[in-house]
C-alpha cells in the first residue's frame, strides 16, 4: 500500500482559503438547438478550501472532476457555460469530502461569424467568454458569466477641439455660421480612436439566466462601433464614419453598457451583482485608459430612474 | 478658449467606481540610510471615482500627480514604497476635486544582491515588489505592501512514495531495518521539485510599518529552499540537499508563511489584513498548483494558539 | 467609385520584404482516416512582399485567402497541417498579383488523449503545433512543420554530486563498496528537476512528409520522462523514478532528439533542414536554460556515423 | 573533489549550435558625458556553441561573465550599449575555452524625458532598446543595436474614402469646387488611427557607430506623429491635427524609416545590414498589421538613387 501524505496532520494547523490547479485546458462542445455546436478550447482554474487538520488536497481529483463532467457532455449535453461549471463544483464537493467550498473559473475564446456592415461579406470575430461558479457545501452558490469584446472608440474631447479649430478655419475661408454648422453635422472630423475592450460580467440567478448573446450585445453597446477582420473599402468607410459620428470616452462606454444591461436584464432581481469594464488602448499614449463600475442591478435601476 | 468636454453632463447619469490609467512607467529612487539608493523601474495604475453628474475625468492630472510626487523625491526622499503611494493618492484627491476616492497600484522589480550558500560567491535575485494605496476624501485609507519571490519546492508526497519503494529495495539487497532507517535519514531521495513563487501582501497601519526585507523573509520561509542565479558545484549540491531534506506542498508553504508572519509581525493590530499565495510550476504537470490564505492577523493568531 | 490609395505610387520607392497581418484566429478541422477529426483554434500570420512601385497591399485579401481555404476544407478536407498552408500561400499569390513571394506561419494547440503510465487512467496533453509555408511565384517553396511538447528533465550534474555525497555517508554508516554500488543502482537519488519544453521543426519535402505524431515522438525522446495532467500515486512514483534514472541536460535532450530524428526520418533528403531546441525552466534558478541545434539531415547523419 | 559531469563525453556525439541561459536581469548604468547616467534594468540572453565531444556547458560561467563586465563598469564606464555586449562575448569566449562562438542578446527599457508639443510640459516616453553581439574565436564579430518606439499612425486609405464622401456632401450643401478643395486642405478629416510600434536595428561597424538617439530619430520618422504620456488639451489637438495631416500605412512607415536611415547613416559601409519593422495595432481590426524590410545600406542607397 502506497503512503498518502496528504491525509496526515499538517505541522502548522491553519486552514486554507483555496487550494487547486490553474490552466487546465479542455476541448468543450456546447450544443445549441437547431445550430451547429460551439467548440471551445477552454481553460479551467479549480479550487477547494482545506481545513486546518489536513495536510494536503488530492489534486488529481480536481482533474477527474473536470474530466468526468466534460466526458459526460456527449450523452448529457449542456446549453450554457454556467451549467458546465455548476456540474464541476458539484463534482469537486463530492470528491473532496473535507472541503466546505468549491470554485471554478473558466475562460475560452469563441469564434463568432458575422457579416461586414456594407458589403455584407462573411467574416468573424473572436469573443472571450468567462464563467465562474462558487458553491458552499449544502448551501449557497454564486455563478457568473461574462464576455469581453473588441471594438473601436473615438475620443469626443479631441473631436470637439478639432471642431472648434475647424470652425475657425472655415470662418477664415469665408463661410457663414449656418454653412459651418451644416458642415459640422455632415462630415466626420478627425479625432484619435483606438482598439477598445469592453467587459461585462453578471450574476446568474435561479430565475435569471442571461444568454451569452445578450452579454455580447450589452458589451458592444458601449463602444463607438464594431470592428471586423475583413473590411472592403465601403465597409471601412462605414466603420470610420459611424465611429466618428458616435465618439465615446471609456466613461461613456461603461455608462452605456450599464444602461443597456438595465433594459436587457429586466427580469434580474435587484440584488443581482453586475460588473462593467472598458479598456482603451489609447492611440495617443503608451498607457491604457480604464473605467469600471461594480453595482447591483437595483443600484443601477435607482440611478437611472 | 478650447472646449472641455469632460466637464459636461453625461447622457447616462451613472456614477463610476474607477476611472484611470494603467501601465504608467517611472524610474523611482528610494533612499536608504547608509546604503546606496534602490533604483526601480516601477509601473503605476492610478484611479479615481467619478460622480454621475460629470462626463469625464481629466486623465492628464493622474500623470501630473505621479510626476509631481516622483520629481519631489529628489529634495524630499522617501524610505518606503508605501509613502510614495500615499503621496500619490493625496495628489490625486487634490487634483480631481470631484472624486471621493483615489487608488494607486504600483509594481516593480527589485534586484537584490546576495551570496551563494556554500562558495559564498556574489550573485543576485530579482524580487517583485507591490504597493497599493486607497484613500477616501477626508477619511479612511487602506495601504498594502507585498512581495513575490522565487524558490524551489520539493514534493513530500512523491518523496514518501520513493522512500517506500527504496526501503523495499534495500530490504531485498539484504539490509536490516536499522540500516534502512539510518540510510533514509542520511541520503536525499528523489522527488519532483519545481520553481515556486511565494507572494505575501500585508496591510500597513499607523503603528505597524512592515519593511520589504521582513516581507521577503516571510515569503521565503514557505519554500523548500532559496534559489540562485550563479551556483558553483558545491552550492548546487547544497541547494538540492537542503531542498530534499525539506519537502513542502503549496499548502505547507502558505501555512509556514502565515506562521512566520505571526512571529514577525507581533506589533500588527488584530484587524490587519494579510494575504498569502504559493504557486508551483509543477515539473510533472503542464498546469500550475496554487494555495492561498486570506485572513486578518487576529484570525491567524487564534488558529495558531 | 471609391478611391484606392493602395494602388498609387509611393513617395519613397523602396521594395518591402514582407507586408501582412498577424494573429488571424480560425477554427480548423483536420480529418483523419478512421478517427474523429482534430479540432484546432489556430492563429495565422500571413505576408506577401511588395514591389517599390506600389504604395500598399490590399490586406483584406489576406483574410479572404485564409477564409476561402478554410471554408473549402468542408468539401475538400486535408489530412495535414502543411497542406492547409500550401493552399493558403497559393491563394495569396493568386490574390496579390504584384507579389513575388507569400508566407504563412500557423500555430495551434492540439489536445492529445493519452493514458497514465501505471494506473492506465485516461488523461490529456496539450501539444503546440507549428506549420510554415513560403512560396515564390512560379518557383521554389519551403514548408516546415514543428511541435513543442512539455516534459520533465532531471539534472545529471546535481545527481552525481548527490551520489558522491551519499556514497560517503553510506561508507560512514558502515556499508562496504559492493553494497554502496548496489544501492546507487537501485534507488533514485535526489537532483533538481523541472518542466522542460522540447521543440523540433523539420522541412517537408516532395518525397518526405513527416507526420505530427512522428515529430511528437522525436520531441519526447529528449527529456527524462513524460508528464501528465492526472497522476495517481502509483503514476507519480513511476514518473519520478523513471525521470531520476534517466537524468539529462538541455544539451542531452537536443542530441537525443537529433539522434531519434536521424533514425525516424531515414527517407528525408540530405539537404532537409531541421531545427531542435530544449528549454528548461530551471527549479534552482530564476532564468531558463536553452540548447539548440540547426542542421541539415545530412550533417546530422555525418556526425552520427 | 566533486564530480564534473559536464566534462565527460556525451552519449550522442553531435555538436550544438547554442547552449546558454536567457532572462538574466541586471541593473546597468551607462555614463554619458555631461549628462546624468542612464539607468537600465536589462535582460540578457547569453550563449556559446558546444563541440560534439563535450557533454555540457558550465553555465555558471555565463553569469560570471555578465557579472564581471557589469561590475567593472563602475571603474571602467561604457558610453554605448554595444561596448557592454562586446565585452561580454569576449569574457564568454575566455571562460568557455571549448567554444568557437559566443552570443549575447540584450534588451532594456529606457525612460526618455521630453516635452509636449504645444504646452511644453515635461513628460516621458518609454523606449525599448536592443543590442546583440556575436563573436567567433579569433575572428569575425557581428554587432547590432536597435530601438522600438511607440507612435500614432493615421490610415491614408480610410481618409481618402472619407474625403470622397465629404466632398460629395459639401457639394450637396451647395459649396463650389474651389471651396471644397480649400476645405479639404484646411480641416483634418476622420480616419482610423492607432498605436504603432516602429523598430529599427542596424549593424555596428568599425567605422560606423550609430547612436541610440539617431536610431530613435529614424524610428520616429515613419509614423504619423509622436505620442505622449501627458497631453494638455492644446497638445492633444496638436497631435491629432498633425497625425491626420500626415496619414501613413505600415508600408509608408517602413519606407520613410529606410529613407531617413540612408540620410542619417551616410558613413555606414554599403554592406552594413539594417532591418526595419512597423506594427500597427489596428483600431478597426482585432489583428495587427505589419511591414518589414531587411536590406544592406548599399541596397537601400541603390533603390533610392
């Protein structure tokens, strides 16, 4: 019989908040009614807590828990990322009988097909998706799903500066106030613009099951416009025009995501937690600019009413 | 007069938890009494919150706040990382009159000189240091400092398995129980071992000012042994021997750090928050293994008494 | 009609070696006879050269070339990574009529199923695969495929030091020379060991089509032993034992890969290029250690004969 | 006497192209006449080759070589990065008597002070600097220095599309051809713009010693405009205006760098190798766009004459 060191009493009897493994890569298939299944290479971080009386966690059980759930997807398919992770935390609690809590953090890249705005050509988009589940033995659980999308943001501040400059130049050329005002509304003036990343993460509740597609829509609502891998010239014009008639700060992006979430997630209970983040990879700086909001749906509803 | 879009009212009147910039790189000199100053290339993330009534933050003020504090170090030197960041949050609150809270997160690499364990040759070690400060206008503040160090961890579980196997082999060779027991104590048996990373972060309080050197000592107390950039053969033997006579799980590493912190930080108030993390880059797996503990000093004292 | 700036003459008439896009992510399915298809999330970098007389490349054609080839895989499946990339460079040359050369660099992660060495439990392994194709208009082409695998390497130098130390200790305990020699052969002595990465890349020739499975075998031949995501105790003992009875430097790993490649790739022409690299994430240092060999198959055959 | 495994004969007698360590971090001070010294946290990769007859390299000698050179800088200061690396390869060849070749690759971040374009406020810029040295025993050596800078690039293609659109709109508003032409020249029209990275690397020759400042000037000559960490509103207007009156593809950036290098490096021998690369982190795509040119100074001179 091989010795089992993990079972012994530790020298220092202190409990641990979290013991586990990170970066477990798995191929996951999510079946969707009437569509072809989504295939993801996902990465899992899985943890349990550890009482002060036990030296170590049997970490191979973490892998077995993830494996068993994923293998079973073939005969018992899931339709949501969060269901996968709920099953994993259940398996973790079953296998680690000494643990009072289990957690899983999953991230994956999801390749979405879409069409360009003007030439209607088929192209694609890489979306990052996230899902977390945390469960206490015999009790409460917390589940989140989230997405991060890329888009373009055009700066409203620099555009106002360019407008003020341009109005003065047009006056010098001899145009009158009405003409200048008309021109300002008609043609897109320069500003700096950049690749932005919009992240939204929301708690999943018993009677509130947001879909990934809804989160993508919320995330995209914050930026000046969408971006595309293929852009024909007419598409490129469309993206640049739309983005420049719709300039937005990181602050605007977060606020607009929050507004859209309130509209979209009307069935979410007031105490549902939600988190928004916008990161702009500024074209005029070496650093990135960020805005965030952490709130409950109830708080957002109050602020918007 | 140039237009100032940030001042205007936003379309969506929602407050923001955090607006700022991340990845501001600065050269920082920390003066130390009787020693040559420490030079760091530090990276700062700086944030303020934003009320629902104001469209945007004047981000250039974040840079000016960081710059002003760092420029002033020449005539008004600091002796601690945390003092630098306290000054920065004070400047942020001064410059962003609409903010109720300011935050700064600093990280840097610090090159420590040290000597090899056996040949006593001079070598070096790269330590990651962290410092955070969070301050509410006219009120409370929270300050943390932390370090991350590299070391070697040897696995106790695999070593026990190898011992059981070896004892059986020695029996077959014809040795008696006393001889076998003596051999087991005398020679270092194989196990897998790996590069580990130990992280500890602790709250700085009015009457509790832990030094970076103390945090490094706490962090190093968890692993099987230290590692070195230069190792002569006698040093390499020493590191391997010591590590193998001192095998430790990630769980052990966190517990030993917690124990050392309780001994080292006896003057810390009971409600001082502290955080430990051990990451092992396992040599027998593709994934990393992690243990964590989040606690107050009072909780740790209770568990250890 | 929209203007087409790319077509115009550049201000500075200098030719460019390479213009293109990097980081194009695609889902790829490789069909295999009698097995389930391999699914990869691949990342492509695609380039063409540009004559001095033309201002710009129409980059959307790069995406269309990649897309067209990948879409066609459904009705015209491939069995090798390299065929995919040969098709892509052909499409690139077709679409960029001004280019004399096209290049594609593909990388992907491939999840391999395997069984643990002792308990025979199912587990998996993430393999990085690489494929490059470079083609001149109406002429020569160069095609490579490569893999990178993880494994464990145990250091022979530290183990010899431990052996010398242990022999002396056993002598002190009162064992004789024969007993000591027998013990040294029977039980695995400590040394430092670490996660290693073995990379091999070989040119694909008209009559020499190495398979990914063969490259994986070559890559794995260099290390002390394989690693696994799941290891039961008997497996963990097996991995540690085998690795410690098979200690290897980065230098050994590269040489053993070269030897195995010469055995495995007997049909490769003498002028076939091949490249080997071993990286060890040293457990006793903060830095990594590397060995490389760049050669033709003919050179390796000469050195080994 | 401790055993020395490296000295023994390898099982597989194949020579190795490169054996060494990567990621050795060091604090380096470069003295400059009449200015304060430049302080860098540099990272070194150091290699030697290995004959087929020797099992291993004594890697601690690599560190000692780097250490000795850097320690000696205090009493024997250098004025150029390349001198540091020439000394390191000399030390490597001295210490590894079996090697025929030594190589070092250094990279560092250099924090440059500069002033904003309009408000003249002090700010900074992080420049990446590179230096390589390769030396054969008793013979030839190859030395390179390089820099990478960040800047903004505005797309000429999208701007022409916006111009064509805008001209049509202005016509509809009732402006005449002269007015439209005047407006197009006077006000900056929208286009997508992004953070770009310009890289240039050039061979250092006996009679041609390019300075880092010159390389920075060449690298910056390719982009639409410089970027800054602090920008007051008048500066932000200036950056956006200048960038939009100066739109450039990645192709243009490389060509303009090549042209400036030919002007700047008139003393470089014709066979001096030089390499240019521009990477744009496109604001309208998820992928990056790249252009490169590899040439000798003589080839560039021919193409430009």
